[in-house]
C-alpha cells in the first residue's frame, strides 16, 4: 500500500523517556522525570474525586459537545461558548486546524526551534513550512512578517516558546497582528500561560475581538496536572471554531477528561499555589545555572533551556544513569538540555547530578 509521499520520511514524535522504562533498563529504584514539563505537584485533589464518581458511567459515550465543561470554561475565561473547542490535548487542535485549512502547497510560518507538532501536521497536509530563526531564543516577529506571501495560510507563535521558554510581549504581539493580513491565521500557543509572571506577557483573549484571524491554544496538561487525560482547548471567533469543529471526531475527549477539567478549573487555589512554587523554584534553578557558569534562556514557563557546553546526548545519558530524565536533541541548540522545574527536592537532586555530569566531562566553570 502506498502512503502519502509527504509522510514517508516524517519523524515520529519522541516523548520523554518513561520512568518505568529507565528503572527497568538501568536497575534504578528512584528516577526523577524532568523531561515533559508536567506538574510535579500532580493535580487538584478534587480531580481524583471527580474521576472516581465518573467511573459509574465508564460504559457510556462522553458528551461530544463537552457542554458542561464548555459552560464552566466560558465563564472562567469570560468568553461565549461558541468561542471554544476542545481536543485530545491542544495537539489535536493543531492537527484539526491543519486538517481544516491547509491544502497541498500552502505555506505556513513558524520558528526554527519550536513545538515540533506544528511542522509535522503541516507536512501531513502537504503544506510548505517556512522556518524563521529565533532571535536570542525568541520569535523574530518582523522576520516572520517578511516571509508572508499570497500562499501563507497560518503563522504559529508559541508563547512561551517551547523549548526556549522565552516570551513575546503584548506590545510586540499587537504590532505584529496589526501587520498580518486578515486572511492569514495566527495561532498563539499558550500551553504555559498560567506559569508566566512577567507583566509584559499578552492578555490574548481580549485580542480575539480585535483580530478575527487570531486563534489561542491552551491546555489542561500542564499546570492543571491532567496530562494523562489529554484535554486541551482553542479560543477563537465562532466562525473559525465552527469550521474546525467540522473536522473534529465526535467523541474526541473522554468523560474523565471533561469532569476532571471542570474540577481542576474550580480549584484555582491549587493552580495559584503551583504557579507560586514554580516561580520560586524556577528562579532557584536559574541562580544555580549562573553559579555554575551555564548560559540559559530567561524562562517564563515551567522549564529552562540551559547550555552545558557538551553534546546534549552526552549530558542526557550521564544524567539518566543518575536517575534524572531531561530533554535533549534540539537541532538548533545541540549543546542544550531542557529541564522541567520540579519540586524543591527534585531540583536539588538534579543540580547535584548535573555537577557530577559537568565534572565527568571536564566542563570549565568560572
């Protein structure tokens, strides 16, 4: 059987290495995973209670429209129900956008080091990806504007950017949006929105009224701690949501995901506490990198991209042997690793292991 020509050499997405696999392979009793930007504090206790109650309905299909969740989230965000769409993680919303709008030969613009799912889904639809180099780890919006042609269908802006953790400010975003043609969609991926403390960061939802071509993506996988339940969402004008809904599978989010998301939304005290811990521990890690003489990009999410001045795969394997899983293999930054912000104890253990790795590889310190 002959597949689409554009998928033959398409790389398979590689998630962070599972804890169980590392324990089995290396014979370790304790392993800390700081590779997938998960919430180290888990999820709200209310989530487990909601899931437990929902077990009685496991044999019944979920609500395809996610009506209850839509109502709760719309109220939380201050938008209309018609502004929302849910997916199996925000990854699915990305896939649905490309399915709904991209034709073979269309062009799409993104950074040269950003969330890989944008490009893979564009490739599947036969679109041409234009990659614009980051500028000091941040989206170069003027350079992205310069790449717009009459074939451009969408521009992707990951904010904070994964993996660099940098942000585009609200003023930079507005200046950019003012110059993007109205027929070019701008997808603003805010998976790490709740972790950002910088006051310059955009409040993007009100901008949807101003820019009908703006789509905002968020997720319950990160600060809400629902990564295994796979539920994310998009916010846009109703006419865009309607078109994306036309290519959405009817039961794409589970009963458990929906009730868990509602419970998570209703415990904002838990979210605020997680954000507070993340800000404190993120600063501590950055200070440790400074002490060790390791350059890093100023972080605004729950992860940091740091330069170890050695091949990232070498560092990855060294840390893995010590029971620490991080992320490596960034083609634009071959000597960098991305480490998630863990609990205070996890972070201390990571730094101790990192010092061993630096010593083993004779990396110069100040």
